[in-house]
C-alpha cells in the first residue's frame, strides 16, 4: 500500500485532543517563541504506508508558524512511527523539525528551529498510546489499494450494495455519483476497546473536483474485535468541512443547500443486506491489514 499525503479528519483531530499531553513540550516552546502548533492547518498532513515486511509506517507532519501564511517561512514538525501489522507494538519512533519556505528567509528561523528540535520528547508510553489511538485513525484512501476495490467490483453482494447507494443518491440529485475511487474516498479505524469503528467517507459528486457541489456519505460501522462481527451501522450525509479538519465552513450556496437537504432523505439498502455487505467488506479489508484482530488474542501456530 503506497503512502500519499492526506489531510487530518475531524475524527483524528478529536483523538489528538484526547492525547494532548503528547504535545506538551512543543506547546511550551510555542509559548516561548510565538510559533504556534497548527494541526488543523492545510499544510499539516499524514502519510500511512504498508512496508514490505507487513509493518505500518506512519508519518504525521504539523505546521509550526507565527501566522497563517505559507510564503514567508515556517517550520514542519514530523513524528514517525513504525508499528507491527496489527498496530499492537511500536517498533520505532522519531521526531524531527524542518524549515519550509524561501531559502532566503531560512536564517530567520534557525533559532526557533533549534528550540523545537531541543524540546523534550514524549515519554515512551505516550508514543505508544498516541500511535495506537491516533495512528489507526489516519485515513486510508480506497483507491490506493487495488485489492480492495477490485474485490468490491467482483463481490456481488458489495457491487449490489454500492450500486444501490449510487442509484439512491442519483434519485435525489440527478447527475450525482457515488465515487468510491475518488482520492477523497477513504476509511479510518477507531479503537473503542471491545469494538472497533470503521468510518467510511464515500464521495458524492457530479464531477472530479472538490471545489463545490461535493458531499460525503459517511457510514460508521462497529465491529466486535474478537469475533469480527459487524454489530451496527450509522449513516449520515456530511459536507467537506464536517469531514476535513482544515476545511473552513464558508456556507453552502442555495443549490448546495437544496441538494444537501434532499440527500439527507435518500433511501438506503435494508438493515439485513447492509450488515451482510459490510461483513463482506470487513473480510476484504483484511487484505489491507491481515492481522486485524483482538490484541489480547493469542495466535496458535
């Protein structure tokens, strides 16, 4: 699975808030230098990549800046984690600070870069908690994994399910399509102890751009960790600013308000077929994370 830079979602931002102590030393230097940690800035992003040995490599990069301009120099703080295939063990971790911007302004940032680079690192246990809670929630675009979307296209139960969703959206807003392979269609994994929540954001759009008239069908699927049984599905229609942490709400125009309202009344496949479809999709996702199971379970060889 190839890694590509992806913005943080509001779900991930909320989990970061629960792990705020992870950034204590960075916040301390921010107060001393006047350079703020801008996690929800458009320049902050993550990269999640499956390594050849099955481990996960996670990179989270955050903007450090004294304003919201990207043309007058800023810093980038990058935390890197390497975890085992089931996210249970943290093998490596590191933090670095880089200057980003015009080279002619680099000297003006050297002292502030040094201050952040010398800040105390989080405790080992904090690295572990952050990587397991926040790391799993980093978005995984569906289109980057050929095995997943090829299975979706060939498994009849999944093909029928997504066809029904697309037809239902089209019925409410003619011309609007369900775009599973759009770069912004993705899923996340959020740990809730005995259960995990798979959060799918499927793009609904009539063209290939996110500028306007784009919505998301959000499906939150609860899966029991030990049995891998799908227990619950919740759906909603969401606007981009409700999904992405860096998107500001600038209001919906009259057409978008009308479409948004109509989409919220769209029909969905019945409960039984929805559970069956997502049970199949959970099985498909094991191609992407083959050791996805209860961390407390032991594996017999």
